[in-house]
C-alpha cells in the first residue's frame, strides 16, 4: 500500500504506549501507568509472564498437594531449599508473585474490555462508516461499468447494491443518495467483537467463581473400612480443609456406610497381570437423619452427589483385623488397622498403637503383604495384590507412645525414640510373622497379638464447591465467544457509483477487513459476481493482482 | 471386561512395522523432491534474477495502474480526492488479503494451491506412499483397539502411535485443500520419530485400562488433545519454515546468493504466517476444549476440576502461550518473526508436556495408594 501507511489516532485499548513521557504530575502518571497496563503489548507480556510463572509449580513439590514431599525436599536440600521456600516456590499458585501477575493481567483485561465494549456498543448502533474517498486504496477493489443502454442510473445502482448487500446479511447505509456520487457503506461480522468481549469477560467470570469456590467450599478426606459409617460432620473427617469463609453449619448431614469393596485385578493378560481393572464400592447413603437409606455403587470416575456435596473414590487398601492383649490379659486394642499400600502388589505399611496396654503401652510397625513370598535372603515380599497368602510382618515396641502429651500424632507413623524394641529381626525373639487366625505371645510377658482377618477399605474425598457450576457456565460462554471471535470475519464493504460524461454508469467497490479475515478476497469476488449478475454487466476490472481470475 | 485378543495385538505390531517402512519410503520421496527442486532452483535463480533485472521497469509500469485500480477512463475521477483510509485503528492488522509481491521462480505461490508450478513427480510419489502408509497405520491402530476392546489411546505407546496417525491424517486432509507438500519431509520425519519412540521407549503390550482411565472422558478429552497436538505440529513446521523463509527473503532482497534453495518450494513468509495462524486458531479452540474436558474429567475422577497437577500446569502453560500467540498477531511489533517464535515455543511445550512430563514427573497417575 505504498509508503503512506496512515493510522487514525490510536485508541487507548490498542495504544502500544510509544515512549512519550509527558511531565504531567500525579494524575498524568496514574493515567500513564493505566495506559501502559491496558496496552495490548503489556497484556501480551503479562500473559507470557503468567506462562513462565506457572512452570516452577511443576518442577518443585507443592505444599497444598504434597506437604510431606516438601518437608522431605527441604531436608534433602538444606542449602537452597529454605530460599526456595522463602520465595514461595512450594506454594507457587498462591504466591505473591503469581497472584500479582494474574491480578495485573485481569486488571488489564478489565481496562481493556470496558472501553472496547463501549466503543463497540456505539459502533453497533451507528451506521457503517462513510465511504472512503479512494476505494482503490483498499485491499480489495473492483470496478464495473454499465452501458448507458442498460438504463440503470447511478442512484438506482446504489439502491440495488444496498439491497444485495443487505440480503448478504450486511448492515448497510446509503450515503449521498441523491448526490452525484451516491454510495452504500456496509458492514458485517460485528458479532466477532461481541465474541471477543464475551470471551474476555467470561475469563473474569471463571476467576470469580473459582474464588467463590475457594472461599465458601470445603474438602475433606475419610477412610472407610468395610462396615464403617461416615457421618458428614466436622469430627467425622480424617482431614478437613474448609474455605476461608466456610460455615460448618452448612455441612449436609448425610451418612455413608461402606458395605463391601470389590477389586478386580487383571488375570487374563500376561503383560498386565495383577494390574487393577475395577474398583467397586457398594455403599448405603442416607441423605439426612431419618431419611430412607439407599444402596448405591461408588466407582472411580463415578462420584455420588448428596445435597451440595459429592464424594469420590480416590484410594483403597487392606485393613488387617488384629486384637492386642496386654500383659494383664486385657484387650488393649481390637479392630481393623488401615495399611498404606506402597506398590502395585499392595506391600502395605502399617502401624498399630495400643496406648491402653498395661503395664506398658505397646506399639507395632511393619508390613501387611496380601500374597507373601520369601526371597533367598529370607526377606518377605508381596508378589500379588490379591490376598492369596496374607501375612503380617511386624516389629513390636513397648514404652511411652508419647500420645498423652496432647500433641497431635500421625496415626501412620510410630515415633520409636522413647520405646524399647521387643521384636525385630535383630533380636533373639525375631520379628512377628502372622497368618490370619494365628496369634503370637510377646516376649517378657508384655501380652499378645492375633491376626483375626482382613477387611478392605476405601479412601473417599468429600467436596463441596459452590463456584463449580459458575466456572462451567463461564467456561462455556468463553468458548462460544472464542469461536465467534476466531471464525467470524468482520469487514466493511463500500460501493460507489457515478455517471461518466459519456453516459455510462461507473461502479466501484472496495472491501476492508477489521482484524484477521482471510476470506476477504473470496468475499470481494463474491460481491463482484453478485453485482455483475444483477446488472448483467461486464466486469471491467476486478483487482488485477487478485489470484482468482 | 472383554479378554485381550492377542492375535489382533500381534497383527497390530506387524502393521505398525509395515507402516513405518512405508513412511520411510515416503520420506525418501519427499526428500528427493526437495533435492530435485534445489538443483532446479539454482538454475532458476539465475533466470529469475535476470528476469527481475530486465523486466524491472515493466513491472513497475504494470504495478502503478494496478495499484491505482483503474483501466477504465471514467474511474480515475473517483480517486482524485485526498487519500482517507479507514485504517486498522492501530491494531496490528495482518494484510491477510493483500497480495504480496512475488518473485517468480524464487518462491512458491502464496495461495498454496495445486497446479501452479507444474507437476512434481517425486512429491506425487511421496503423497501416494504416505497414503499407503497411512492406510496400513489405520489398520495397525484399529487392530490395537480391537485387541484391547477399547479406544487405542490408554498409554504412552498408544498415544504415540495414534497421535502419529492423526498427524498424518490431518496432513493428508490439509493436502486435499492446499499444496503443503513442502512440509512433507518434516511431517513424515516427525511421525517416524514418534513411531520409533513408541516402539523403543514406550512399548507396552495391549491391555486393559486401569480404573482411573475407564471413562468416556478418555475418549473425548484425549482424542481432542491428540487432534489439537497434530494441528500444532503442522503449524510448528510452518513457523519454522516461516523463520527460514523470512531470513531468505531478507537476504534475497539485498541480492545475496540464495543459500536455502529448497525454500523455493515454499511460499512467502507472510503467507506461511497466515496459514499457521489459521491452523493455530483451530488448534487453540481444540486445546481450550482439551483443557475444559480435562477439568471436567478431573472433577469426576479426583473430586476437583483444577488442582495444579503437573499435567494440568503444562496444559495451562500451553494454553497461555498460544493465547499469547493469538495476541501477538494482533499486537503491533509482535507479528511476523516474534509470533512465529511463540508458535514454536508453544509446540515445544506440547512436546515437553507429552514426552517429559508423562515420563519423568510424578502426578496423579496411581490410584492404588491412599494419599494421606
Ligand atoms: C487473562 C488473560 C487473557 C487471555 C487468556 C486472553 C486470550 C485471548 C485470546 C485467546 C484471544 C484470541 C481470540 C479472540 O480474538 O477473541 C484474544 C484476543 C484479544 N485480546 Fe485477549 N486475553 C487476555 C487478556 C487480554 C487483555 C488484558 C487485553 C487488553 C489489553 C486483551 C485484548 C485482546 C484483544 C484486543 C484481542 C483481539 C485480537 C484480534 O482481534 O485478533 N486480552 N485474547
């Protein structure tokens, strides 16, 4: 288009903030910062920054997901670990810097959307812009001439063109209808900008709904052994993380009983032998106290929703049932003990604490192996996830379990600092190995332990997220806006006519895209064809550089 | 649970190998096409430079009236008024429908349509072989699916083999509309890399899905992810060529010798950019769907739709990078080369997300354990 590439005065939304630094005092500075922030270029930089800032969260363990891994990481890297911690690299997504980037981005977004929406509102309600003086400078341009004999005047031709364009779903406006050079201005695809605005506004909606979910929702975990019942109250949870504004009286008072948990392992394929192929929990759900209990099936990928909360099957394992008698012959512990599987063969770690045992408290640490085999070094290992040859392998301790000091203790670990070992591989008494139905008498008259049977348990997550539906709705709106904005071409078309001194009616038309529009050339060709057909006029000259002739 | 059909599994492997061999043949044909044209290119360059020199005045003469848009005497009077141009309002508008000046013989036609440069026999052979290979590949993927009694995208091996097939199908689909045979070498090369990685590094016998993957969301989410990634693969190729071509254009403009003769087969940097943009726009919608469906599935499986799991982080990063790319195309000073780099970076993130994250990062992939 030659060297005279002119742009009308750039509007705030798209000003790239050329470095003109006026000395304008406080208001000027604020305005300058605002314009910087809402400039397209800085929006782009903030977007790229957001992408970069999200990456460390995948490289370092994150506290909200995996607190114990973070602790381990800090232990393993005493040098720079604390520094990383200081700069919130273990809490990336709630860190000051990550939040700052996305908040700035969203402020920029608002600063961008509001003026654009206003401008577009005006554009939609006003007529398409006046026909440019020189249509030939437009990227698409063509002319036609109608012989005097056709009897179509310049005014008539413009009316015809307007009608044709309107039928092509353009909004049209005729300028200088009675003048010497009447013209019609037409515009199509204003939905594109609406789509763009809808997309960006919906992103704000998504963010707000995520925040609502985080503030007013809750999430908790519960391990349920077969036969156990969970009632949705604060004390019922193993772990509970409420949102900042969560109100505990809003817990739906439902109850879940795990009747049976079935696991199917792959037995038909040699390559995937023993891989799980199905987890099915048969549960009984009571919506609220006094309601009719309903039997339901809970599976992975298939949560159950009760009231505003849903629960999900997220884990499972074995809970060997044991009975511990103390030195006085009294039962100090009896029931299923949840063991934590550490591999595909369910080599499961377990800890049993019997604080009621007298004269000394008793503690046990060891493994449950569903199918135990012994290797050539005499070490037992699990070879299959199904309970084909179940064994409990335990070490035992007596002494002070440290439970009375009032500190919360992890039930899955045993602090052996203040304990005296009774059984392990290195002692004369050896370790304890029990098959179901067997029992063992502890040395030094400390009592006995019996392995009574095996139950299964499931780990369930219970969650209530009041923002979730909103997130979905806004995400769908964003998607619709995005599709409109990327695939609808927006452009303007003008047709101008005039009468040549020799009596011919001269017609010229030009098209201009607004934003990306790769179909402009095709549209120009289509309009050219339409006009030609309407008047059966010979096209004297479509754009000579166009490829499609 | 249907039993695994080992016969079909075996067929699948045989077919996969055959497809690989056919792809190698196609690769050779496409490479031959490039070499062939580079040889021709050296002679045409001389001619073309000569043409450019001798016909220079003629060209300008043609151009002036064309630009003014007139041949009819009557129309000139419309253009006498001051040049008021309804401009792109400061938004970096890509001249998508402008016709850039071309140097015949030095670059392929911008429209990327067939039949403009005369027949290219090796390229035709390449396409035929690719179609053949793709047919065998379809058989391989289908028999894998039949063997396992489910969709054939449940583990790395299957992502790779099915993904490679989708790349090829997308490529062939685009070929029916536009002459993108110039990226043939690249696309086939990449598919061979994927197939090799699948059979060497990720090989897994046909098997059932673990419960966490048994969901119709696997079908929806993963298939869209694979198709979008295939589209990103194409645009990656286009963006790389765009960078090369744009360097070449600069050096040709100052009449330096043509060091990248094979780019003679490739259209101008601008039209590569526009083509990449159009495909990236579609792929971005696909990736947005991937992200949304992934979130819905995560809600079903893990009880939260977003938890910054490693896989989620990278899916998000990719989405943001391509959003940046789309912005760049509308930002003055960021179009052209910079946009191409963003498209390339986006694709590197896709590859990273697939190859590195799946293999080396731990995430929510095991369901046997209790996360306590
Ligand atoms: C949360 C961050 C943002 C994301 C994820 C995002 C994403 C996108 C995407 C994907 C597009 C292309 C689709 C379309 O044309 O509608 C787009 C276009 C656009 N965005 Fe954003 N955007 C963000 C923030 C912003 C901000 C802060 C601004 C203003 C400074 C902005 C201004 C624009 C404009 C003007 C377009 C239209 C470009 C065109 O017409 O081709 N965006 N955005």
